[in-house]
């Protein structure tokens, strides 16, 4: 691996690399809005997703990439009925429309978490 970025995490037992870069390819692990005091954004899925994208942006920048270099996104929602709101949000942050997969899951790391995002990106020379 060329570079990794480990985000500060409130539970070191769960800490792992958030972003891994090999050459010009970048993979980001699942990112949520988790904090020690509950999710940033509370119980609002759009607010949580906005915080997740902010964290994705930070991780990408740490390994030399950016949101506009994302080529694929995977979104995990605990309520797929909220997908239209998330699609609108994704269009705002990713106007270049990377390949996207959105699935409903029964639960995430903590019951109050509503959305998790994984992303793959490139680093332009």
C-alpha cells in the first residue's frame, strides 16, 4: 500500500484504515456519522449523510484525492424509502455522477446510524 489514512476514532478496538491508496487508486471503507455522543446529524438521514460525505472528503484529501475524483459509491441505508433524499444529496456533492449502488440493510454498527457510505476514487496525475 502506498498510503493509508486512519481517521481519529473514539473506539481504538474498531479503528482501521479509512482510506487505502495504491498507485492512483483509492478505496474508502464504510463511513458513518458515528461520534462518541451518538451520530452527527441526530436522527435525520440527510444530516447524517452530509456528515458522512464531509468525512469521505477529509479521508480522500489525506491520500491525495477529492470528491470529484470518486468513481464509485456504495450507500447502505437502514430505510430504502429515504433513497430519493439521498440521491438528491449525492447529486449535490457528486455532480459527475459516479457509479452508485444503494442497498437497504437491517442495521449498521449502532442502531441510531441510518447511513453508511463506501467510495472508490482515483488520484489524477
